[in-house]
């Protein structure tokens, strides 16, 4: 118990660090994921190929390797002077975007083709079909996997701690170096993560309930 | 689709296995060392060493001494691509090992990065540790120290064309990289200097960031920095205004007093008989640090 | 292409428009690739000296050593995680409350904590009790990594297996009991074999995650592939720079190749599974998310086809 109170500032910093990393990369991943899903379902072959390559490559690369790329290749060839925080968000966001892309894509494909055909034969434009027929139904199927994806993202953000970012893994390392009992540190850190992951799954359950419709 | 994928994947693995199987060029990859080759000395190995030290007894039983060292610090503790270790710290480690009765073949060097040093030493992953390890009170709580065998000072490594950074007082608002938990980093973070810091696990990662323009300076002990500058004289330079004192010691298990005394004896012996000076000039001296004789007798506690 | 949900089969006008977009898209993608290649080239990353490092025996041996170490960790961790997965899944379906609670608690705890933190904590503990546990040399790092991977992935595999076991039609279990089979017999001979079969693609996909996560050994300085790659890059000076780019490209290619080979196996099994007429749906060969939703994965896939439900840890 003392451990938490003695190092409360560090724990708070770490907790907020994890939270902010997760939130920022989740936003980036959502945008990138939706764009990539758009690419993958588009009728334009080069964009489809790009989306497929993006997903296949990033998904089969260990996240730690992506971090190495973000920190030691990207600054050299593209953006010198980027802060470690932004680089970490970039790596986490790109990695997570592949999972979001796949979730969105499968969400779109759950909408029966007949419905879209019916919409078109009623004279709806592309955007009308998308807004009124496809998206409302796709969103409902995309929400549950998104929850798991964001929980996974929260956990993956720990790797950023090894790359000059202040977050919970960093706190655990700091306290271990100071020689405190590993078991206690582990439990407190675990609790902090549980708070975040439970909050995410609660939030999404709420979303799910709000979107529910009787069929 | 998937069959094609598998074939592609398999061919890559096969190609790699094939290239690996057929040997390749001998020697060290990359540029030739700029300051000339670093020496590797031989030391007389003591026989039948008897010491009331649990660490040493365990090492004698396994017939091997495990020494922690750095692997990415040119002229200090470095491992090239052929797996050969060289540098001043490695020479010191070998001298001490010889006095403890272990020849060069009986030493197993283990790379221990700075961010896991305390863990590694206090928990006995290595028998002792020689790797630019500053003696301070905080660390004395967790590990035992013999030495100092060398006194360095924190300095700044910058790009050759850098004009703004002339010393520690001019880093305000600049980005400075060092490794997690290092002493110069904690110093430069103070409001007196006011630098923004990046913390990574290894100095070579910091140097890479400096070369890429990710950070404006790397701070750590001058001995380490001079090694990097000597590797790339056309791109990097050391500012040359040390702002701390960093006495280097050999780290080991805190409770093992017998081992600590034996290592202190060994260091004193080699400083007296000239091995130390020879090792210094053959390694660290080549990166441009002048030789300063260490003060003897070494402190004991 | 045939009509999709979003797009009607293109008419003559749309076909021309798509062709124009295709050209623009191709140019954009090629432009992006060219830009990156030019930038890399500007920074001397394609200089022959940079790539010559792979001609040295020392570098090659280090990479091969790293690869073998990674595979070794993967093999041990995979076997242990599957064994643990079976035990935990059976535990969670047990009739005894205490066992059920313990298994549930174990699974939930380790699934919710980042693997990196588990591995790091295990490493610290193993280092403290190193002599009692009898580890030598790299043993501590190896076992910290392996046990961490096994505990985490075992928890996930347990959930996958549980979903598989639950997907076996209830009638089969009832029939088995009616034949006079014991609880253990029903579990071992009826439920688990069919559950495994149904979930095999998901199980293999989780193994891909296990393989990728071996790279976390990098953080506890275990000399697996990623660590070796980074070590070589940091200790070689080529044209006054470090050869990070060539080594990351080579290291990355190895990881991608290994993972894709394993994923392809999962897809192949999934397709074979579809031919069977057991009436038990074979899960899609996508990587499971934190697979707390292993059950969900199946539910969705019935509607969603290849459900893109997936993530690593």
C-alpha cells in the first residue's frame, strides 16, 4: 500500500501517459483504419493493392520492430526532430489501424448486397446509400471487435515505455530498479491497466446498447 | 492466393538459410577503425586462488567467470561483428580476471545495458561488471564497488556543425539524449540547465538520433563520447567542458567483501606494474583522452 | 469485378472514371514508394557498403543465431501455451466452483495485463531466485520470456478452446453421457478433439501472435532476432552511419515471412475444415483479438464471413 502512496506522482504520471498514448493512437488508428478499409473495398485496383499490402505487412511485423523503424528510420528519411511521443503514437496507430481496417471491412460486408441494390434501384446516390443503409448496419457489427482492438492497443502501449515515453511500464521499471518487491509493483500496475481496459469495455458496451435495435 | 504467399515466404526463408550456410567474408563488417586498431593485452594468470567469496567459488565450480560489459562503446567496451570484444574496460576486466585465476578463454563476457545494470549485478547475473560504471551513493545501496580505476566527467557530444551548444549552460530548450537512469541525464535535467531530454536504452541509439537530427546533443561521460567522435571525426565532436566527476568502479555483489578486496588489490597491482598505462594508451588513449594516472591506494570500505 | 455492397457494377462512364482513378492511384502509390526510395538513397542507405555487411560471416551468423533463438523460444512457448490453454479451458468448464473461479481469475488477470509487464516482472523474480531455480547463463531471460508468453497466450488459447468446446452440439455430450461415459472421457474423447478441430485456425493465428511477441525479449536484453539485428546495427559503422535501414529491412522480412507462412497454414486448414460435414463451424483464420471474444468471433463470423476480428495481445 505504501508503495502506491510514496510514489503516487510517478504512478499518476505513468497512468496519464498510458491514457494519453492510448487515446492519441486510437484516434490515429481509427482514421487510418477507416481510410484503409475504404481503399480495400474501392473499385480501384491500385488502392486495393495498397490497402492489402498495408494490412499484410504491418500485421505480420512485430510491434517492437515497428518502434525501431519509427525511431531510427522515419526521422532520418522523413521527419527529423519528431518527438518520441509522436513517433510512438505513429507506430501504435499504424499497427492498430490494420486491425481496425479489417473490422470495418468485415462490417461493411455483413450488409446484404440485396439491400444496397434495393437502395440503388430506389435512386439513392452513393453517399445516400452509404449514410442511410450501409454505415448504420456496419457500425453495429464493428463496435464489439473495436472494443477488443482498443483494449489490445492499451496493452501494446507498454512497449512505448521502452522508447523514452513515460507510461506505466516505465513506472514499473523505475520501481523495480529501486529495489521494491516485484509482486507489489506488478499488482499495482495491473490494477492501473485494469481500470483503463474495464473503462474501455464499459464504454463500448454502453455504445452497443445505444445502437441496439430490435430486429 | 495463400499458396502463392506460402511459396513466397518459403523462398525468402530458404534464400536466407542458403546465404547463411555458405559462410561469407571473414573479418569485421563496416568501416575500418579510424584511430587505428585497439590493442588486446595478455596478463599473467594467478594459480590456485583461494578466497572466501561465494561469487568466486561459484565461478570456480563452473570453470568460467561471467563478466558484465558494454558492447557498444568504442575504445571502452565494444563488440565487433566477429564477436571480438575490445577496449579499456575489457582490458581492466581481463587484468582482474587474471588475478582471480581466470585466463582469457575462461571469461564469458555478457552484454549488460546500462538500464538493467543494477538488476543484473545485484541479482548475480554477472560475477562482476566493468562498463563505465559510476560509483555513487545511490548505487552503493544495491551493489558493491571496487575502484575508482578511472575518473571521467560528463560532457556533450554534438554534430560537427553545431554552433549554439558550447557547454552545459547553453543547452536550455535543446534536446539532449542519454540513457535511462544515467547520472549526467539527471544532472542536465535540473532547472539550472533546463534541457529537454530523450531517454533510450543505449548510447549507440542516442548517437544515431544525433546523426539523424532527432536530438541536438548526447550527454554522458567524456570517455564514452570521445570514442564515438573518434569513430566519425567528420560528423561529430565533443564540446570538451566536463560538468561532473564520474569515478568508474567495478560493480559486484554488495555482500561479497572478499571479492571486493581482491579486485581492489588486483587493480592496484596492475596500476603499479604498468599494465594499466599500457592498456590505457592502447585503447582509450587513441580516441584523444590524455593519460592521467589514477590515485592509489584505492579506497576500501 | 462483380458488384459489391458499396458499388454497383460499373457502366461505361464509371468504367472510364475508374480507369482514370486507377491511373492516378497507381501514380500516387508509385510516387510515394519512389519518394521513400529517393530519400533513403539520398541518405546513403542503398550504398553498396551498407549492404556489403551481409557478406560477412560474423553478421550472418549473428542473424542466424538470433533467428534460431527466436524459433526456439517460439517452439517452447507454443507447446507450453497450448498445454496451459487446455488445462485452463477445462478448469473454467469444471463442475467444481473453486477450480472454475481459479481458472477464470487466472485467465482474466493475465489477459488484461500487457505481456511486456508480465515478462519484465517474471524476469525480476527469476533473477532474484536465480540460484534456487537453477538457471545458468541466459536461462533467466529465456524462461522469463517463455513463461510470460506461455501464461499470456495460454490464457488466450484457453478462451479460444472454451469457445470451441461450447460449439460442439449439446446433443453429442448428452449422447456420450447416455452411453455411460465418464466426465473425463466425455471431455477428452468427445469435446476437446472436436473443439480443437473447430478452432484450429484461430489457435494457429494466436500462435502467430506468440511468434511476433517473442520480440519482446528485446526489452529484457534476450538475444533473439530483433535484439541481434539492433545490436549489429549499433555496433557497425558504415560510411559514418549506422546500418539500421538494411538490417531492419532484412530482419523485418524474416519476421513477415515466418508469420505469413504460419498464417497461410491457418487459412489452408480453415479451407480444409469447410469440407468436413461435422456441422461444427470452423472459425475463420484471422488473428483473434484479445480473444476474450473468442465466442463473439464465432457469433459474428456466422453473419460476417471472414470476421476481421483480430489483434495481437
